[in-house]
C-alpha cells in the first residue's frame, strides 16, 4: 500500500511541466492556458482510450497547476521543486548523493492505478471561487467539503467511502467541494481546518465540522442534520386542511408530497430548503392509516410518488407531478414555475423586485396591477373581486398583487426622504370597488397600456418596502448568541486550542469592552458638562448660485443630489464645444424669475438618470444670454416649431419664449435634441376675470386682481413645463429622438445687459 502511494507521486513528480505542455519558459499565462485547454480535450480519459491517457492527463493537470500559479512557477524555475510546501533550501551534501544514487522503478511492482486525483479534480475549490460562488449558494443548498493533502495516507482510507457518498448525495442537490490544504492554505485557514483529513458542512454561510466515523450513513445523517428542523411539515387527515388554508398568513403556495416512507426523503428536504423563501412544503406518508382520507380526497396513486401544488384555491391543485423516479431537475422546475401565488401580497422588497423587475426597454417590462387594500372584513368582497379579475386575465406581461396599507407605505410620493426605486404609474379612476364597471374599466386601461407604454403619465420615487416577516431584533440577537455558544461547545469538545483561539479572543474582547465601559461610566464625574463639539463645515456650493452671489439653499444629501452647473462664457468651451466624444450635456433654458421653480423640477425629473457617466447637466439663463437660442435655431431651421406666436406677443416683443426648453447637446458630433415644454394645467381658469367683477370692484381693485391672477397662472404654467421630461429622457437614452445638426456652435462671448 505504501509502495502504491509512492507510485502515484513518482509519476506526477518526475517530469518537466514546460515539456509536458510544450511551452517555453518565457510563455505568458494566456499561452499556457490556451495550450492546456487543447491538451485536456485531447488526453481526457473519457475521450482518449489509450493506455497512457490517464497518466498523461494527470501530468497535464499537474503542470498547469504549477505554471498557472506565479509563486509555484517561480519556485520551480529556481529550485526545480513542484510542491510549494517543500523546503527550497539546498539539501545536505550527503543526502543529495544518496538521492542521486537512489532509483525507484515503479513499473517493477505493477500496482493498480488509483483515480483519486482525477475524481476530485472537478470538485476542487479555490478561495475566490468559494467566496463568490459557494458561499452565496450555501443559502440555497448545503455543501459537503473534504480537506485533504497530497501526502495524507489517512485520506486514502476514506476515499472509497467519500466517492460513494458523492455519487449518492450530489444528484440530490448537495454541493461537493475538495480543498487541498497544500495549495489552498488561505481557504483552509478561512474554513478553520488545520488537519487532514477533515470533513465539514456549509449551510447558510455557517461551517460545521464532522466529528464521527467516516461511514456513508454517518455522512448522510450529517447532511440531514445541517438542514433546519421544520422545513417539511408532516400532514395527516386531521391537519391537511389547516396546512392548505394557511397560505394567506404566510403568503406562500403549498406543496403536498405523497410517498410511502416513514422518514421524509432527503430529496424532498433539499428541495424545501432551496425554495424555503417561496413555498411551504408538507409530507404525507401514504403507508399510514391516519392519511387515508387525504389520499382519497385528492385521488392519489399510491404506487408512485406524487406532488400537488396549491395556490389560493385549496380545493383543486394548481399543478400536479407524478413519477416513479423523482429527479431533482424535474422537481426544481415544477416548483420554480409555481413559486408565486396568483395574486401575492407584497411583504418585502425582494418579492416586489421579482414580481416587477426593473427593465430598461419597454418590450421587456412587466406591468404590475397593485391593489392597496386593508385587512378588515369590509375589504373581503373587494379583495375577492380583484382575485377573480386576476384569474381571468393571465398574461405574462401583467402581474397582479396587493398590499396592506397599514403594513407598507406604498403611496407614490415624489418628496419622499428615502427614495429607493423610481416607478411610472397611473391610478384607476374612482378607485376599485369590485363592480362590473370597475372590471371593465380596468380591462380597457390594461389594453391601452400594452399598446402605448406612455399611458403611465405619473412617476414617483418609492421607498424600500418593509419586511413584514422579519423577526424582532431581540430574537435575532438570541439566535446569533445560540449559534456562537453551540459552536464554542463543539470546538471545546472536538477541536484543539489553536482552532479555539479566534472564538476565545472574541469572547474576551467583548467582555473587556463591556466591563471597561461600565467602569468608565461608574468613575466619571456626573456633574461635569461636556461641551459638544460641532464640526465646522463650509457652506455647500450649489450649482444654482452664480459667481458673487450667496445661495440660500443647502446641497441635498449625496444620493439625492444632481449636479447642475451654469453654462456661462467661462464654462462654455469645456461643457459643450470641447465635450468628450460620446458625452451629452443636457441644458435647461430658464430666466431669473423661473430659476428656482424650474431647477427643482429639472433635478427631480433627471434624478433617475444621474448615474450615467456620459450625461452632464447645465442650465442657461436667457436673461444673460438672450441671443444664443435665436442663433442656435437659425443654424438648425428644422428644429423650429411649426406653430407661431400669438399676435399680441409679436406686437410686444419679437423674441421667442424659450423658458422651460431642454437641449441635449452633443458637442463632438455637433447635433442637439430639443424638448419643448407641454403645459397641462388649467391656465385659462386661473387667469379668467369677468367684466362684471371688474365693474363691481372698481378700477384699482380690478387691476390688482388681474395682476395676481396672471402671476398665479404663470407660476402654475412654469411648474408644469417639465412634466413630460422623464419620458423624453428615456427616449434620449434609447436613441430614438430626432437630431438637429448645426455647422458650428454659436458663440457665448457677450452678456446681455440687465434692464
């Protein structure tokens, strides 16, 4: 047996990795990787059946492991060593002569080949792979990881048991990993493994060591012990109705699994763990007399395992699957396609994002019909009518959901302090009462929405939804403390002191901080008033303030801030003429009177696009540079509107009113896109003044009223000028806006004198 072990490593040690791969000593990593992929496909034992294919495949794999690691490659080039754990110092002279004169011919003994390295090669874990892939995946399935090394003779004893266990558990959904402590010392230290062989389990990011005899049944029981206790509920004739009717409280579909086994099969437990956030699972043992009624109730075939999935209707399953040999892939696809209720309740942000995912283009978007309702009995009929409507309108692009107003702050509010997601919405006229007229009206609006996405005319920033099922902070703290104490108990029984040092250090550090805080508070002088130190901060500069003027408004928080700079003769060259290729400057046209109102509205509309690195935001004051817009329009005649100004405006002033216009300027390609303001308010009603009232009030009062009415109408008009800017920005990002080209950008050298 020892000679067989020596045979393995004499085969993998006496070769030159450069000659095996056929590359030079100065080859780059890209060349080595390319040659390695070609040789692996050529010499893989499953494809190449020649007698020396497996030995050559091991040599190729070993050579790539050495040359792909810069440290090991450097050690091989300097010392000719292939194991990074070997001592690279010069050996004693006597031992070197003995080693040179010793020759071991493994072909003399004719030991059988072992495939241990080849079997574990596909399960080898690296530190980066563990952090980015295995650790997040442990929240969906448990992992069984083996810690081994090359010169571990005990590892060969457990190899047959490990191989049989992998063949049994991996098809069920258990993740398998192998860590070579000689090559992945960082990962082994991270897992807390310092001895070989070691076997550990990973679930929910927590590592648990296996401390029993390495037997196939013990390993299977160890994997089952990693799973939570109440993943699958045992259901009988007395409890199946309660199990099915509890979908409303937990907001999850229910799955009933029928099989003839006293213990719940491990496959069902692993499936329940993978979908624990979406579906609740129950198990019915058809071999018991206490389950005969439920078996007859749903007409179950007792000769094959069956799975029934129920949603809101507990009398009839929404989907059924039955097969003699249940496979992991079939069950996962069955549950994944039915993991949501027909009309689920929004209980957290994760569910909201999955039901209504964020899509950039209109064709891929999902539209959500959301009912804001209550929990009382007066809302039962309304909710049932909404469910009936959703049952008859099953389309992939439209999804239905509801939310309790008391649990979530789902009302759209543009001035929310904690913006999390921007949405476009439109409320149903006269609300929802569940009548036939409401259903007909909602059906018509959904048809219009699918034809015209711009039907959603309002937008808002929604805050993050509350997690209604989140446990209290005290319960979370108790669970965390229990996990730490359990880990400490097992480390005390099975581990050495070197492995316990991090836990002991954490406990003593916490105790030191706790007692230190108590002692400092006990000896501190109670009557001493400590002056509070305020950090002196410079007043924030806002983009709205011009040079030489003080801004009365402070900069908003960083995540809500949109940087808008003024386009002047100083910043004109850098922000437009010499703008980088591919960058666009979005410029708002305003006046001194409309500056504050339009800037606030402009920042709100472009906030969701501020994350783009190619968009810049500016504003141009036409009171200072009145001739620039006229010059720009003269350079691009196709950009002028088709309608003309009123005769009264032409009589008083020959200049056009560009207030509220927005320009998307591409300085490099010399084109621009223009947004013209659309007024949606009731301007005429606000500014109306009857002749009878004017005659009654007198000339002076009538004049003041006309002035106040005109001012109110103007303010209302300015506020609504940028209502459609968000949709225009979406078309700008999609590249569907018309472009107006100019031969050259007009100058901005002079400032119009103030009157």
